[in-house]
């Protein structure tokens, strides 16, 4: 990450699509500012960067997760289509999938990704604040709804790891933006 990059815990953006659903039992968010000197960064670019910003340690954790939860009949990254191929054809249209993530909402400033599974439903909002300047604000917000006790039990070890993953990915996304 760049030395001046400041990632902060944040509230759900006021105009986020996720604001319409109050049934979530967990919600958090992180945000940071970045420079878009050429005014070329759009929400589709942000979403593609989200899928390429995963640190290697997260990939390793996902393999462990897949091995554990696959035996419980939950969705795994191994049961989804090829991520690289999905990204090549990705245009953030509602219903499109990349790995475990399906697009639930898309607008000029936000893409909401997520999945519904038997244990829990989750959504990830990638929200870029509209501005008239080269300085932009990017927020990643996550919401989770538990469908049963398995969902609550599953989320106990996931929650503290999630709080490390999201800021790390946000920083990596901004670093990728700055190198475009």
C-alpha cells in the first residue's frame, strides 16, 4: 500500500442499494480515497479490481474453507466456473457470476455482489462516491443474513478474518488503480 493510503472503518454509503434491506444481522464497511487523475475509473473497473486484489494468504484460506464446508454441502469456489474466464467476459450485469460471487445490483456508482446459500446470505457493495474532482471515495460494505444456526456458527471464525481481508483488498485495489 502507498504510505499515504488511509483505510477507515465506515458506515454504509447513504445511497447504497444495501440500505433498502434492514434484515441483515451483520454489516460493516471500509472506505478510502483515491485519485482518478484521468477520470477513467468506473464501477465496472472497480469490480474487476476487486476480483484481482485477493492476497495469496486469502487464497490459501479459501482452499481450507472449501475443504471444510464442502463436506457440509455448502457452496465452494471449486464448484463454480473458471474465475479467469468469468472475468474476461465480465461486464457487471445483474446475474453474472465470478467465482462464488453473483451480481445482484449494478448502477453507475455501485455493484452489489454476493451469494445465497443454505446457511447464510451475504452481499458485498462496491460503492464509488460520485465527485466532480479527481479525488474519489471507494467503499466496500458487507452484509450478512443468517439462515440457520450453521450460518451463525460458520460466521464466528470468519468474522475476525473478514475484518482483515476487506481492508487488505481495498488497499490492493487502490494500489492497482494508482498503477493504471
